[in-house]
C-alpha cells in the first residue's frame, strides 16, 4: 500500500548531525549545528532559565489548563515590547497584533498562512521574495500555504558580503505591493546584514513601492549581544510606517529550542484593523493547534516581566554572543597572523551571529569533512557555536590546508 508515496530525502542538516554522531574520530568537529554550544561543546541551559524553572515549580497556583488561543497574554505583550521597543508607537496606539506561536517556525507559518488568506493580492500571483540564499525552511513554509517563493539577490560570492545593488534593484523592479522576507538580524545562512544606512535606504524603497516586509527575527540579542541593537531594523521600519509583520523566536536567545516559544507580531495602521486581524489569526490558530503550549511561554514571560531576571537574561545573552564573537576573532587571528592563509578573511569578523559563510567551495567543504572529520554544509557555511578553545586551531589548520589545495 501507499505505492504512490515517494520516499522523501532526509533533511540535510539533521542528516549531517547523524553522520557526525556516528563518526568515531576523537577530534571530529560539528560546524553544522544550529544551536549554541558552550566552550566544552555542550548544550547550555541559561542560568536565568534554571532560576525561572525553579520559580515555576514552586508556584502552587499554576495548573495545566489551556492557554487562550492566541497565547499567554503577559507573554505576548512583553514579547511585543521586546522586539518593537517599549515605547513603540505601534504598541502605544494599540495597533500591534501579537499571537503566541510554535517558536519561529510556527510564526513564519502563521504569518504566511494569514497573508495567503488575507493579503490584498488582487489579480497578482501569490508570491514571496526570499533572499538568495535563505533559511531552507522558508521555501517549504510558503509553498505549504500556496505562496510561490522567488529569489532576490542578497549574497555576493565575490565580496563574501551583501549584494546591495542587486537587492535594491530587486526591490525597485518587483511589482508594487510585493511581499519581501527580511532577516531582522544575523542573516541565516550568510551572517551578512545590511548596515544601518543600507536598512534606511531599503525602507525607503519599501515605502515608495508599497512593499510588505515579512521580518523573520530568530536571533535577537544573539547577534550583537544587545537586544535593542538587534531589533533596530524592525523598529526603524515601524517608525517609518512600512507595513510589516515580525516572526519572533526564543529558541536561540533563551536556549529554549525544544520548548517552542515564539510569537507573531503584525503591525497595522489602526486599532480597528488590528482587532480584525487578531480575530482572523485566532480562527486560523484554532484549526491548527487550538492553543499554544504553556511551559516555555511562562518561563519567558517571567523573565521579561521581572526587572531582575531580565538583567540576568541579558547577561546570559552576552555570554553566548561574546563567546561566538571571541571565536570569530580567534579564527581570524589564526588564519591571518599565524597561518598566513591565502585570501582575505575579513568577513569572518565582519559577519554577525551564529553562522558564517566562509567563502570556500563545495569541493573544499567536502574535503574538510572527508579528510579532517569537520562537518559543515557543502555551501561553506560554518556554525561559530561549534568552535571552541579546544578545536578552533584544528579547524583553522585544516581550513588552511584545503584553501592551499
Ligand atoms: N528563521 C530562521 C532564519 C532561523 O534560522 C530559524 C532557526 N533555525 C528559525 C526561523 C526558526 O527556528 P525555531 O522554529 O526553532 O524558532
């Protein structure tokens, strides 16, 4: 039976992890991992999360009743302030809609589903413009709801940086009212973000062309170590009045990967529009998950709504972002000063967040895996979180070898 069902290929990232786990070489390195690791290559439970977990455990008033369909209200309102800013005009004027989702993936899905149903597409085909490259799941998420993904230029392999003119050109030439997905900070997979000036120019084209900004924010705080700085692009777009929504994930910045804590925030022009949008999101959410899960949302809500815990969280975020930034500096130092590896490696320190596009070829990426047991995706992307004090030299030396060929 099910003869007509073709066998789907395994997810490439999860397959990479499985191959790494099966490898018995003692100095193997996993640079495919999309989760933070401490300097001992271990998952890190944030101290503030441990503390908040204990508080929840001792709270006799908590039960396991359903949350409201749109989520825990004290979580969604605090999450909105975190990304939009506590003095955001959108919040003060009650025109931001916030719905708790199944982490960032669920926020992307609900946002895409909502646009598919309710965006005023007119006679235009349902399309979303995605950066080339982007998080691989974006394509699947939009296709699932009948929106066709198309690419816009983003990464320039020649400079290992932003293809700024290509990006602006795509915004200018797309039909008015197009939907563009933007990574709010720490672009996955390249680690290449526009500068503040470039964001301002991008926002201007959005306004001129009436484009819709679909922001995906999976790394707030994790990129620079500063929650406000990493939200700057989103806040700038809100201030300028660009029509937008934001997908928010607490997987990385709170280390709550498996708890699936996230939110979708849609900023509309009026409170009346926001109320109507929220009512329809509620209907969509009801048919998909009925009610979002409570545990992770309670943890994050506790932290966001308590001044002391919030400060502790910020310190934990600085620990993670700081370690990643240190690894970038150390890798850069080894390549440029010690090994004198041919080529320019400035992008290693200029890129931001967990991921870095090294600029090495598919053949060189494969050689690292086959010869040195260093696991990475074949596009040359490495997760900085997979580097630590014990393996960064081993990685740099082997990178040097494959670059020299
Ligand atoms: N968007 C981007 C760009 C991501 O990198 C990720 C995590 N890999 C997500 C969304 C969503 O992750 P999660 O569902 O775990 O929050």
